[in-house]
């Protein structure tokens, strides 16, 4: 009976310590969470783009940030939805070939994802991680024909969620460096995992000698 109890306890410990299972679509990827922050940042401002028929607007994204393509994609869709034809280039690119009546210039102030904190809800429960996606921009709307700055504003947003630590690898794509931070291992986790290993070894040793005694 004691041996059965020990085996049952061991199985409970192993089950509780195992990472929580999750599917690829159970949570948004890190990049998708950053995209949500970008959308929230643009949603918080209302730039009155002049409704000029048959005119193009050029979106100029500050070059150099690895996530500038994501900002370009989100902003282009918003401007296109207003009926404008959009041209996009990076800041510093040759502007002679592109001449539009209006330019929407975006400077990326902040765009990344961090792991804000990590913890266990119970002492032997699987660890969870809080993700924080952050986006902030400065935006200028320029009337090129008149040489007038029509709008100038800054905006920012932050989107957070909590995911199982075991899901982090599935949700992270290393090629997007701005959304692939390193998940640090806390000292408490090292001690806890070490204690669990010692406890399991102790149970196995107890079972071994119990079996020898019984036989």
C-alpha cells in the first residue's frame, strides 16, 4: 500500500511539473501580439487625411527598425480603406521618382515585445509568462504642394497577455528580432526544479529498497 501511495505521489509530481500543452493557434504569436499593439496605437489617433479625389499619398516609414515592414503593412491597409492610392518608401530613399501631393511620415519610437514577468500559480504548477507588446510612433501629415504640415502627433499602445511558458518556443520566430526576447530562467525556478529532481530520486530509491525488503 505504501508503495502504491509513493508511485501515485510521483505521478502527481511529474504531471504537475510538466509544461502545459498548447496548440499553435491557442495564442497569438509574438509578432501577432506586436501587430495588435501597432493597430491599437493607430486606432488611438485620428489623422484627418484630406479627401482629395484621384490623389496619391506617400507613406514614408523611418528606415532601420527591423519591424518597419509591420508598421507599413498596418498603416497602408488603413489608408487604402479610405480610398487613397498608396505609395510606400523608406525614409532616406530616392524621392525624385515618387512625387505625391501628400506624405504621411512615420517615425518609429518604440516597437518590441518583452516578457514582463513569469511565475507559477502554485508551487508545483507549470510556469506562465506575461507578454507585453509595445508600439509608439510620431506621425506627420505633409501637404507637399503647399509646403504645409497638416498634422503632427504622437501615439502609443501596449497589449499584454499571459501564456504558458511551454508555449513560448512555438510562439516565437527568431527571424523577427524585435519580437523574440530571451526568456530568462529565474533562480527560484532552478531551485524548484532541483528540488523536484531530488524528490523524485528519493522516491525511486525508497521504492527500490522497499521492493528488496519485501522480497
